[in-house]
C-alpha cells in the first residue's frame, strides 16, 4: 500500500508531516532529510532493548540522508517521564554538538517520544524532531500531544505541544503486535472521534472490525482521520472546546489512584468515558442512545467493562482531587452531542447520583 500523509498545522504556525504505511521505515532515507534545511547532525533516541534490525534501518537512513549520527539508549521506566529523563537527552545533545539547525529522532513508544520531543522543543530554543512511533497509542497521539512529565509525586503535570517536524508510522509494528496491544490506541482514537464530529464518528464506526482485524486500510484511514480530529480540537477558538480531549481522563486518573498501577491505562480511560458520558446525560443533555453506542463500540474494540469495588465518598473525593490539581474550578469535559465536548459544571447531587449508580454496576460485575 502506498504511503499516505497529512500535514498537521499547529496553532503556533508550525507543521507536522504525518506519514503512515506498512514498511514506512524503508522509505526513511528518502524523506527524513526534509525535516531540516541541510542535514548535518542527528541524535537518535531509542529504548534499551530495541531490536537491531530496526536500529540499523534508522541509522542507515539517517546516514544516507547526510547526517552524522549520535545515539542514546534510554530505559523505559518510572524515571523516564521526568525532567531528569529530559536532562539525559539534553546532555546527549550537548555531547553530540546538536544545534537548532540539527535533528532529534525518537524511536519508540509514547513515553520515549514525549521525552525526546520535549527535549527537542527546549534545546537551543527549538530543534526539529522526527518521531518514529512503534506502538499504536503513540501513533495516534504523538503528533499532537505528549505524555506529561511527572514532578515528584505530582504525576503528569509538565507538558508542551510536541510539534514534531515529521511523524512516520510503520504499521508493521502494529500488525506484528496484535490487537490486544492496540487497545490503548483504540480508546484514544474513539474519544477523539467523538470530539471530532459526526463524520469522524461515523467513519470509526464503519472501521471497527477493520481495526480489530488489523486491516491495513482501516488502520491507515483512522490514523489519518484522527489527526484531523485532534488538530481541530487543539486549534478551536473556544478555550473550553480545546479541552475536549480531556473527556474521560479525569475519571481515569482518579481510578488510577484508587485501583493502583496494575490495571491497564486503556481500561481506566474507557471507564472514564463510560462514567463521564453518563454524567453528560444529566449535566449536558447528551443523548442516552449515544452513550450506548459508545459502550457498544468499546466492547467491539475488545475493551470490556471493568469490575471493581470503591466507596462512593472515596470516588467523589478522588475526582475532585484530580480536577483541583490542574484547575481552580470543578469542571468535566463532557459531550453535549457528537462533535461537541465542552467543560461543564456538575452539581454535587448529580455527581453523587451518577457515582452511586456507576459504582454499584461495577461492583455487580465482580459477582458475575
């Protein structure tokens, strides 16, 4: 299949050249040099344990494009997504003599791509970066958002729009990983489609089976389409509309604190969407039919409902704590209709009513 591309215009006037296909890395030598005015130096950042074949492909592509290549292998652990992790990249950039006219290349998943993109944006006032995501969730998100850095015990508090010069997605990694490894990306993709509009929502509905089957055409269509949805949200004129991608995230973060790190993030994120969509039926007049449609799509993508037992008071307090870490007002990003997600006030009695019903349903799942 021919490589497909989309140009993502960011709010600050920069542009990301987003490309996707099976075997896309085989064409790196032809395209990677376009990320800078004149190829000279490049720092390649990748995870410890990355397979030699992929590293060799990237290294040869950079050399063939005219770069002198330095490399940095990073452990993907809790210390990576911190300012200390960014400092390791900065130190490698200094050792390699990388300037604002050179290139940072990041090969890996969401966390590594986020750290490398942040380091590039803050090096010499801004250095071009090329992201080579190897996981489906990173392919969905890395062109438009980073995984925020941790500040001590305060998780995911430091971020900048990544604005890479180029993102190249090789679907070989997705097909070889299997559908289960893609579920985090599926959930992010579904949330963005809901915020993106009726056309995006209908498109992903038509592509559900293709995504689960890892069909090349369906994966490509959705990866291209979701970039438009995410870009449009982030460039919206309304500050409230620009928070649409937070839909489901507040509840997911609250559940992370209550249920611990053993539950996969995508399951918490999906539960956040399920709970907040129900809140929206009262607080934002979201149609119940749309709630059920969202639930059906999550199930179709292999993301089942999560059974757990949590006290209502603890749940409500965790929700408030998460919001007040990041804002002085208690607001959720809730859908009013497909394509319209806005920050919305939720009254205490409404929050408790829905929390009680939701938590009771999750406790029932434990008994089944």
